[in-house]
């Protein structure tokens, strides 16, 4: 399908998944970063998103000078392939220091580790040429309500945001909310929470959000409404489009795989609100099914993009006048069928 000039597309190295899920090991051999970068270029994607240790492997074992040296080497490789870095995110949920949370840990030394690593992540982003830092607050929550004070945890999150904002006057922080997993309960579970805490930061204009389809569904919300809400504030700086079949573990299914109508409404909102006109990326945070053979292991990426492009065409050809007439008549029954007929091509 012809490339839509308004949208730029992006995935991360982790989206070339080897098939591990919460209940079983890998089912496909691992591929090198160079292979992934080449595949991204071959698929016609424009950008790659990174965790800090995707950009610089074994980051905690290296000096600040070595980290920046390797980041510069990565920038050259990206430039050579014509691929840009969309964002960098500190991976604060793997390290032993973050077992009880990162920014909200009850241990001050662990909180300091999280903030220092986040500042280093910002330095990497500067080298890679992106001003966007994504914060998935994976372990900022609790398994036991009595173990943490929610008000104090909110204050600690604001302290962390302020430390990052002060470290670099240009950087933007995009909070990626999720209601649970890996923690039982997360402190910033929804877009509304993310935008509310942004107002407490020292530079609220530089704190926004990233919305992931599956995370919204896991919160019992419609991703299209979350997108609309964030765009109302001008704070939607990236999207991770995927799909989710109910309230299971985070599945990262190909976009539109479980519910095509929900996917259509996300695309329709992105179209209506002008997402992408300021250079924002459409990212597909998707994984191949565990059953996928190695020779088919890129189809989840090309299929997600194809679905998105076809839904853009559906959004642009939607019979808006007929729909508004039904709305005015409060004839939602026929409006429902109008949408279904449009998606089915009749």
C-alpha cells in the first residue's frame, strides 16, 4: 500500500520478539540488532524507539564516557540506514535496585539510582537526536497498599519528573500509563492520571503522555477516548497501537487483530485531531504470535501498518453527512449499522 505522507511509522527492537510469554520460553531464534535495523529499513519504517539499554547494552557496567561513545556509534548506524530515533526510555523495571519501585521505592538509594539512570537516558537521547523521553512507570505501584503511602509516592514521582526536567531544558517527558502488570496496582494507571501529575511538575508544558491501545483496554477504557482526551490538552506525543483481547496479560497483538471497530475509532480520532501533523510517530508496539514461524516473524509489523493505512482510508471515506443526520435524529441503531457496513465494505 502506498505510504501516507502524513504519518511516520516506528517500532522498537523488542517488537522483533522471539516468542517468550509469561508462561513459556522463546520459540524462535534471536536476531542481531543489525538484522533488526535492516528489516526495519526493508519494511519501509521511518524510526526506531529505544530503551536506554537497547541503545547501549549492559549500560550499568559502563562509564558515562563509554555510554556516550556507544550512543554516538549507534547514531551513525541509524543515519546510515536513514532511520531516526523516535524516543528513548529508561528501563527501570529489570534491575535489582527497582524491585520495590524506582522513583517510588521506599529506599532512598534506589530512588537515586532511578533518577541518575534517567538523567543518563536523557544524555543518550540528546546524542541520538530526539527530545522525547518515555516513562513507562512499570514498578511505580505496590503489591500491598500498606507498604507505601500513595500521597508520598505521588510527591516522589513529581520529584523525579522535576529532576529530569532540570537536567535538560529541552527534553519532553511522555508518561505511558498502564493500570497493572507488573505491579498489582499502578500509581499512574490512566491518561487522566498522567496529565494530572504533569500539572505538578516544574515545567508542565514539557510533560505529556504516550497512549498504548492495550494499556487503555486493560484499564477498561476505550483507546479512542483516551486519545481524544490527550489531544484536547495538546499532550499526545506518541502512540503505541496494538490490540488486546480482554483483561488478560498485556498481549501486544497486531493492530486491529482483536477488535477492528476499536482500531477504526482510534484511527478516526487520530485523523480528526490532526495527529502526525507536528511530526509525531505512529508506533506499533506489537509482537508476533508465539506460534509464528521464523520465516513469518515480520508479518505482525507489516500487517499492523497495512491495517492502519486501510483504516485511514476508511476514516477519510466515512459517510460523515449521513452519520450526522442519524445523530441528529438520535437514530443510533442505524448509525451502528452504518459503521458496520462501512467497515465491511457494503
